[in-house]
């Protein structure tokens, strides 16, 4: 049953003042005063204020969930202006991460031979891959389309600014993909890519801009930032995000991506409480998910302290899936991605089960974030692409033994991706969320 209209404080006040005025018991001046008080009362009510200032409120859609990620309450925050770099809004608020791969002969966006910056471990055509079908798949979201990647728009928006990718070798692959997508918009004599140890800087002089990669595979300080360190010997120092974070200051667009070093068959991680200089080191073992949560929390806190949401943007690319066991998609029991040239067509396929608890960790930590971190949810959609890994078509840094040469499946790389390929789609997502959030 609906309450009577007089039960509302606002409607009661209006009714009383009108009745009094009609009976002539109040002067026009007193009525004016009462009307003004009434207006202020209505204006200050929560519902009316929300309605009046609706245009100034926005739902935080920076974290796109799927069935494997625990839901969190949508947050509302007052924003004075558009997000930095945004020039429009997404089409019908479409979830671009849910869709399907469609064959498109106009793909890829660039050719391998056109990009001089592709690293030997990603240049599959140069190292003998005989087919190109893996390059001709375009991601099509349900109910909308991804905006076409526009290198000129991107570079103009980066004028006088820095963009940086931070993470592991998969994040570096996304970085190289971005450089390949952007470099065509820069004149030939005004661009360069330089390596400084594990770090890389692409400079576009015409735009006074840089696109950089910073190697931090575990985000926190560790004794294992060099890949040759054994997994079981790795130690991560709790609360040490600033060791790497000091190199990220002043960046306008940050793109984080780190998972592979946490996932390679390790159930527990060594956490150092104290410093590596301590004579007696206080080291404890914690579950990988808990340690990963500490790293993501450190990253999140660093962003809250050092990034300005009015001027900067932060992205996080979710786990890139492995295809090391073909039994996961109904293939041979001892197979992997080697010689795979077709996609997984099961829309419910998830594959590497370890990704689910990690995705939940990210969800839980990001739900507490005070800084809007845009989550690029590439895990499941990339999981369908067992055809697109580097496999055996890459530079081999260690000479292969006769036994391995006789069994190519034994040395196939089912973690990293050929370029052009899947990481280009990740950057299409980044482009979409940067300019059309």
C-alpha cells in the first residue's frame, strides 16, 4: 500500500503553506520566505540532488567482470570532467571483452615485415612459420564493435607525454605490439627504439613523446628479476613497490601486466620481511595467490599516491593464458600448441584453471582501489587462440639438442604470441578504453 502523500515531508510542507496562503493568514512576503525555505529543503534532499547532478556522477565501469570473477558493488564517484584522454563514450556501454573471433581477410592491422621492432622470439614468419591464418582473426564483441585503431590520434594524444608498460615478457610483447601499431604515424627520421638492459624506450621526436617498457615481472623487489634465477629460489620483499615504482613517476599512461612468473608450477612464494641487506633474513612461505595479492595491493597503493586521475590513466592486462596441455581442449594427452592452426570453438572454455583464483584476487584488490584502474580482461578470449603462439617459430637462444630437434613439440613456446597477433587485440581494447571509456 502506498503511503498518503502527506507522509512525505516535502509534500506536507507544500500542502500546509498552500492552505495557509489560500486562507489569507499569511502576508505575501511571509509566503515568499516559506517558499524559499521549501525550495532549499527540496534541493538538499538526496534524491533530488542526485537527479539534478546526475550528469556529474558516473558508474565506475573500470573493472569488467565475468562469471569467474566475484561481483563487487558498483561505485559512484563525482567527476568534474571527462577521464584523461577520453574523446567519447563506449557504444551502448557494451562489454567489449565478451564476443567471438571472426575471420577477416583485411587483417592483420600491420604486416610483420612492416615493423622493424618485432623481437626474434615473436617474429614467427621470419623464423619459418608456413601459415598466416593465425593473423586473420578479428575480435567482434557482442552487440557493438571495437573502434578502429587510429595511430595518428594516439600519437597526437601522447604529444609531450610518456606511456609505459610495466611487467613481464608477455607485457613486453604487448608493448612491442603497441610500438608496431604506432610507429607508422611517426616520420622515419624521427623515431627510434633503444634498449637499456631489460628496459626499452621508443621515442617519437616529432611528438616529444615516448612509449616505454619497464621490466618488473614480479612488481615488488625480488632477488629474481633476472630470468635465470630458479623459480624455487625466488624471494620477494614485502612492501617494496617503490624500488621499481620510482622509475614510473611522471608517466601519463601506465599499462601493468604480470602473471607468468607467478604461475609456472609454484604453489608457494618466499616473502622477505625486512631487507635483502639484513644479515639474518626473515623469510616466510605464503601461497602464490596471497603473494600475488601483496604485489597487486602495492601497485594499487602506488597509483593512489602517485597518479592523478584527472591527468593520467592506468590499465591492467589480465593473465595471458598458456596452451601447454592439449588435453585441456580435447586434444592429444601429450600434446601442446605445436602445429595447432585452429581456434578452440567451445565458448565456455577456460583452460588453465590456476587463472581463476588469480582473477578473484585481482577482483578483490581492485574493488578496494581509490584510483580508477582500467581492467583489460583478455584471459578467456585469448584462451581460444591455441593457434597463435610462437611455438617453434622463433629464435632459439640455447642450441637445440638432436633429441629436441627430433621432437619439436618438446621445445614449442606455448606462452608467448606471434606478432602480428593476439596482443594487437589487447591494444585495440586499450585504445577503446583510453578514448571511449
